[in-house]
C-alpha cells in the first residue's frame, strides 16, 4: 500500500469534489451551489458537511463521481477505505486549526463519509476486476503493429549463447561479442 498515493488520492478527491460541484452548478443552475461569487475553502466545506442549506442530491452525485474516479486510480480496496477517511480528517484538521470549529458537533458529516467510502470501494473493486493490459496490448488496440520478438516476455538475465555473458535486458545484440540475440535466442523460442 503506497502511502504517498493514499495522501494524493485524499487530496485530489476533495479537489475533484469541488470541481464537480462547480461544474454541476454551471450545468444545472438550480442546484444552488455556485452563484458566480468567489468560493472559499470554508464555503466548500460547509457544502460538504451540510452546515449550509444545499441540494443533497447534487452533493452526493459530486462526491460519488470524484471518489469513484479516485477509487479506480488507487486500485486497492484497503487504500480505498483509508483515503476517504483521510479526506475527512483533512477537513477536520482544517476546521479545527483555521476556523476553530469542531466538525462532529456543528455539522452532519455522515453523508460525506458514507458516500465517499461506498464509491471509492466500488471504484477500487471495478479496477481490481478489470483485466490488466500491457502497453503493447494498448498499442495494438490503437492499430500499431509491434514485432512479436519485442512483445515476448523474457526472464532476465539471459545468457549469451556465444560468449556466456549475462545480459540484463532484452537487447537485440550482445554487448560483449555482438552476437545477434534475436536470431540465436528470441526467434528460436518464438519459432518465428
């Protein structure tokens, strides 16, 4: 579990939630979040924690979208549980440090916590079940044809059949004796 990735996901998901709320407000002006004036961090947190009268359906959609995207990015169900909670702790730390407000006593954080947890887990499970594609498979889907010798998995290191030196890459030629490894090893194994 990559701790840096978890912190990044916690921070980025809050930013994505903010951007989602602004975009939903532009698309659907009746949702009532963004009204053209500058939005402060405090105002955004008021929206998320329901301390201000907001349209909860649009709020849940924005939270769900951003945490679903981050869940597919993080790919780990354990981390998908941690980063929404870390996002909430980041909000709490900001409120206590900057605004001197204690979150649990002045708001309703449970829609935020439950929605973010559920959708981050859904995103992580979707990404975990999705078949992993290699770079070469993605290139072939895009129409780029790759020589099969370059796509073949090679267990490294290999040994040059001519001079016996160990080679730590799937190089075309041996670095010591310049033997053509493509014909000596790769083509023989691939039956090209």
